[in-house]
């Protein structure tokens, strides 16, 4: 499955899909804000992001062209913060790791970003493993949130294997 994963740019037609994925109970439980996202708030956020030149996002599609996840980046100067969401029905198949690797490669090809930062809840062992498997390393930086901080520098990018 991993080798068959491809990325396509996010588009307006993905608005509802992302809202559904974002409101999945498992996703909300691992978010820093576990409250469900109202449709109106999501629509405003989505429209704002689509117009933001410092926000990049791709949908992961499988060999049947079925959307299986999203990878997104908020760029701040030479760094980007990553967000990822894998569709419930395909979790546990290595798609998260592949999305991270391919998404970071796409970002590094697109913008002069030197590093990607991931902030995850300490108990989110699945995300931690996906990021570490994609070449990220844990760093110890104080944060206002109880979170793990992982980083991937451009020179550390792994290839999908």
C-alpha cells in the first residue's frame, strides 16, 4: 500500500471530507482541542487556508484513486508545522508514515523550508512512531502545551521504502 500512495493538491471539493476526518472521535481524542469542529468554523478555516500562500496541503490517494489521508503544513519563515490525518478505514497500514515522507518531500521541493516541526500529545504513540519512522527526531524544547516536539530537517528526509 505504501508504495502505491500518491499525493494530489488539496482542492475545494475536499472541504467536507476533511471536516468528517477531523471530527473522527479518534482524531479529536489526539487533538490538543478535543471538541468537535462545527461545520461553519471548518468552512471558514478551510477557505482561509486555501487562500494562504504559507499553507500547503495534499490528499493522499491509493492505487484506486481513493482518498486515504491528508498532510498539511503551515509555513513560518524557514520552518513548517505539520498536521496529518489518516482515514479511519485505512489506519494501521503504514499510510501515515508514507504521507509524512511524501508530504515533506513535496514541501521541500515547493518551498525553501529547512525544517518541519511536529507537535503531538505524549500519549499519541502511533503518531510518534510514524514520525520517527519517517526520519523525524525528538527534541526537547519547552512548550506551553504538554507535547512531544519532533523535527525533520531537509537533509534528513527519508525515501519511502
